[in-house]
C-alpha cells in the first residue's frame, strides 16, 4: 500500500510540475504575441521557454523505486 501511495505522489508531483510549466509557457506566448516587445524582451522570453522545456523533460523522466513513471527515456 505504501508503495502505491509513493508511486501516486511521485506521479502527481511530476504532473503538477508539467502542468505549471505549460501554463507559464502559455502566459509567455500570449505576452510575446502582443507585438510590443523589444529584442531583449523576446530574448528573455525565449530563454525562459528553454528553461521550461528542460523542466518538463526532467519531470517527464520522474522515477519511483528506479522505475520511470512515464515509461522512461
């Protein structure tokens, strides 16, 4: 029972991280779509989106007891 709970908690944490990241990426894209950004602003948004992508990749490779939650690499 404890193992099942741990698996579910790990899965929930990973999905929450991914969900939050997708929402933030959407916010950034809406902001970027306004068209009033300077080049430096667009560069900063692109960098943040890159960081979000890496965070999603990391969360997607979540493990519990040496087993990948979402199927692995």
